[in-house]
C-alpha cells in the first residue's frame, strides 16, 4: 500500500442526510477567519474534489473539515463542503459534526446535557446535546440569524410560467415555492421531479431575483429551492412537509435545518408563527427536524429571527481516504448520469 495522503473521516448522517467529518490528515487552510478559510477551500478545490467527487464521494455526500476555532468562545470549528457550495452554515451538517465530536470522544460528553459552542463559516452556533449512555441522542442548534428577504415575489421560469415565491436566509439562501401549487404531495416517489424542477427554479431565481445578504457580501446566490408543504396545527404544534432541491440535482434526505430556519423566518414575517410555537418539518423519507424561534434580531436593516433547530444523527463508519500516486484521477470525476438533474 502506498499513498501521498491519508485523510481520516468519521462518517455520519443526520435524519438521512450524509455529513461526513474529516477528523485528521488535513492541515488547516490559510485564512484569518473560518469564513476566509472556507473561501480558500472553495477556491482551491483540491480537497473538495478529493472527498466529494467519485470514486470517494458522490452527489449524496457532504463533508465537513474540522479546523481549530478562531473565536475564543468556540470549542471546535468546521468548514462545510456540499456538492456545489461551501456554505456559511448547514443544519444537517452541524448536527453530524456535533454528534461525531461527542460520540467519538473528540470533545468530552456530559450526560444528560452537553453544551458546545461551534464556529461555522457563517458565525458562532450554540449547541445543546441530549446525551445518554455515551450517545448524543438529540442535537439542538441555535442557528445563524435568519430572515425573510422577499415575500410573494414573481418569478418567471421557462416552461413553468410565472411562480409566486418567497426568498429567505436560514444560514443558507432559499427560494421557496408552495409544494401543492407545483402539484406535489411531497411523497418519496416525487424526489426526481422535485430535484429537476428545484434546480430550474433556483437557477431562474439567481438570474431574475438575485440574493443579497446584508452582512455577508460574498454570499450572493440562492443555493436551494424549498418545496414547502402546508402548515398544519397538531396537538404537538405546527407540522409541515419539506423537500429541498440541492445543486446539481438531488433532494435532501433530511428536512434541511437551514430551510426550516428560513421557513420560520418567513412564517414569522407573515405573523403565522410566534415565539411560543414549535414547527416540525418532515422530509421525503419521513425524518423530522423540530424548530422554534428563540427571539428576534436584525441582520443589517432586516428584521430577523433567532432560530433553534433540533434533530438526530448517527455515526455510520470510519474511512481512511488515500491517494495512490499512480491513480490517473487524483481529483476524481463527475458524470451527468448522477451529477445533475436529468
Ligand atoms: O440541513 C441543512 O441545512 C442542509 N442539509 C444538506 C444541505 C443543507 O445544508
């Protein structure tokens, strides 16, 4: 066996969505802040290609790089690598990172509650983990301040006509469409059509509407399209279906923590969700994230909410990714049979 690199990974999924964690073998990238380091990772591309592309990765995979925190309050920091983006924050990935940090013993676990401060590229997120018998059973994440950007905007999508959409930020940027108006019940057999349409809607929104974050001028595109189900009031609070199309054309298996945060910001802006409400989002595989609004704030001149999301994650294995110097595809490859909405 010979290798020019060895990257140590603990693999995990949060409510169905893969979020692997690199725990060793990669030196911290250059940059004064975690955001700058994440821009370096995005611009350089080598690590992203190595772990996300085939033969080591696949369109279903997200990978998080643990790096030493820069903020004095933070216990750990992570850079999120998604199939197309290197985003400010991610719900499923932050839940995977927290679970791996605690379940694998990288950070000490205190039962029944462990509190952590994590530094994501977009800022500090506080984590509360319910722990029992050495397992972090549920992770609560105080996500980045989230805001509604446009409500009831008109968006022309070729072949679909004029859609009425909302746009919002929940740690990442969303164009939100009404699932029922698009003819979806949000059942698992619709995944392929949701992925295909979602990418077209996201691309159209990027051309016609554009996204603007008042405090992060680097993040100027929509990453995702959320197909939002109707909100029902149940004995346990509010409940809704959620399917998120991720570039270049797959559906999140989890209910998407950033989408839940963005949705809560929109519902709050419309007066349809209050601080005492709980909103549970259900994914296409039937997994759930729960959310609540902890308070209100502003992002630049925008009214915003402080969302908390919670969900569960499980470790699925460990890997040592290696590179034989004679491998003709050191950065891997992507083909449109799986990498892209067909
Ligand atoms: O839960 C989330 O926010 C995410 N899941 C995969 C893509 C998004 O970052």
